[in-house]
C-alpha cells in the first residue's frame, strides 16, 4: 500500500471528510505518529500495520491498529483495529499481549473497538510494556484470522502523541 493511500484511509477512518492538515510527529519502528484537526479541534494518533496476518482467506484489505487521542472531547487512548474484512455479526475479537494478557473488543463492520474507555486505557498500558500483540477474529464468511503487531516503538510513538495532545500516560 502506498503511503498516500494509507494516509487517505487513515483520515477517512478517523475523521471523515472534515479532516484538515495532518502533521507528522515521527516514525518509531513500525509506528507512525501525527496530529490532525478534527472538527476544528486537535487530535493525535498513532498507527501500525500488522507485521504478520494468517488465515485461509483469498482476499483481504489492509490490516492496521490505531490509537487516537481526542482531547477536545476528553477521549484518550481510543483503540481501533481495522481488519481488512467484514466481521461476523455480533462477534468479538481476542487481543493477547505477550501470550498472556487477554482483552475482548466488540466488532462493527470492519472495525473492532474496546467496550469502554477504561478498557482502552488498560490495553494501551499493556501495549506500552509488551513486545508482541495478537488479534484473533472471524469474518462474516467464517474465516478465522490471526494478526500480529510488533510493539517495539509503540511507547515512543505513544509518548509523542501524549505530548502533542497533552495526555497522561
């Protein structure tokens, strides 16, 4: 995927057509950090593509993980996972960090989200100290997938958006 296409997708996912200029804060291993305007207010995000994706699928879109701060509406560490396919209706995904910490996310269309802000905060905290994160999901056609994200660079990228959006760790 080209960087331009990824940028367009990211802006569409996070802020819709009202997105204005985004400002890069840096690349931290696989993680990209930047700020952007959302409905006239500062927002910050980091994202990374999956380092590995497995499953018996013929075709699949881009697989990416996002963490977003929206200080204008007091929302921090909002985690979303774009899976590249439509999830099975009313399904959950399972997130594991370093083969031990398990989180559940609800699904809607091609995205998985935490159930509550406290879950986002706990997941972001676990990502800061973890090495590898895996996400298991199931498509609407019943295809089971496993996506792996390397967490090296996550803490530095997270620190960059924390500073830019004046967020606490």
